[in-house]
C-alpha cells in the first residue's frame, strides 16, 4: 500500500509521477472543494484514477459553505453519482468519516 498526500489543491506535483499500474484511488471530503479536485486529476493527470465512494453507513453533515462546483457526472461511477444526488447542494461527507472496504484491514 502506498499513500500519497497532495494536500488540498496542491496537485501540480502529480504531473511528475508515472501513473501506477495497480488500481489507485482518490480520497477526499465529499463537498464542493474536495470534489472539484478529482475531475481535474482524472481529466488531466491520471485518467484511470477512481474516487473512493463512501459506503453505508454514511455520516452526512450539513454544508458549511455554498456548493459552488459544477459536477461533470460523466467522470463518476453510477454509485458515486447516486451519492452526489443525495448530498448536493446542502450536505457533505467528511473524509475522516468515510467507510469503505479499501480503508479497513
């Protein structure tokens, strides 16, 4: 397992990395800011990257700032699109609360 931390919008350094041959994933807050970074990485740096979609139970929080990001739904799996439909525009999912099999041992 490798963990990479780009730190918020600091993704320019990813352009200097060779795309991994193994499956790899993007983990983020499911809010306006967190979800505007994923499409940029997928379209411009790593076309094979997939986003980690929170699994049930999902801890939804009330949004703290206006949802400003226009989502290109074509870059998300059907599962992710379903979740996006549940959270936009007034909810979000905090990264630290995400439940997913890839995050457990």
